[in-house]
């Protein structure tokens, strides 16, 4: 009886996949022309990709995962310097002698050996093509009038896994540069108010570049159902909601 109560509560709380599968974090498999891309949803802005035996961590943060239990990183991507995206201790746990770490100039002093990518840079690493794209605020600002994320200080990344281009936007609004994105198969767009986008901003952005799959991520208390409703008449874009608060 006790077990039944636990299972019922798990379903009500959305935790059933964890109990049934025994996995700590949700995972999706995306087929590519060179094997499956596994996406592990660690939470917030924190992701792990596994492809052809390589492990890529994005914005690792100890609050979202026990990195002692996760695979070491072949590549770490850091979008910007804020504490919930740049955690030096998490990086120490994940790195080994040959780990490549990429981030912005503002991250360089806190991560030994970090390779800086500026907006617009491209880099081939570990057989992957990485593109750094702008990530910044236009509307949402601090009380002093400065944007939460100034233009030029943060990166989003487009990572090419065989025939699949994956866009991890970082902390940004629906900036004009998104109109230049091409052939995006999967997009992670933030919706954590007041720092990034409203559901309406995300819906507008994806109508510009039309990813096949959209994962809202780093969404805090923002209503994800609102985004799903806004895109209900856009069947070419599949909205997948995972635990990424």
C-alpha cells in the first residue's frame, strides 16, 4: 500500500519517469546521420550532450547535479559569467587533462585554460563545429537602466552534431540576430523572467528560424503552458517540456 501511495504521488508531481526508469535526470535521444545524440536535462540552464562517445557539458552548476556521478567532460561550454552558469567547482569536478573549455572573455579569469569565443566566432573542436552567437537583453533591465545581459558579454552556441544543428541560446531575449539562424534542428530558449524572455518573445523568436524541436529551458516560474498554447498553430515546431527550471 505504501508503495502504491508513493507511485501515485510521483505521478501527481511529475516524477514518475524518475521512479519507473531509475534515472536521476530525464533524457531524450535524437537520431543523426552519425548515431544518436543523447540529451540529458540536468536543470535550469544546465545540459549534457553525449555523441559518438564524447561528453559535452553546458553551464554546469552544482545545484542542478551531483557531478561526481556524471561522466567527465570532453568539452565544456559556458555561456556567460553569472553564478548559475559559471560554477568553477563544478568545472573542476568535470574536467580532465584534455577537456576543452570554451567561454566568454568575462569568464576567462575564473577558469584556467579557458578558450575565449566572441560573438560570431566559429571553432572546430572534437569533430564538432561550434558557433558563438550573441546573447543579450534589449527590454529587460536592472533598476539602474543597464540590461541584465549586455550586448557582447554573453554567448549562445550552435553545435553541429552530424546533420543536426543544436542552438543553446544562453541568457538572451529575442534579439534580431536570431533571424539569421539557419537549419536549426533543436533550440533551447530561456524563459526566466525578468532576466530573459516572456513566452511571447520565445514564440516570436522560433517563428523566425523555425527549429524542428523547441525546448524551453531555464524557465523558472514562467508559465510554460502559455508558450505551448502560443505555438499550437505552428505544427512544424514541436515543443518539448522537460524539467529545466
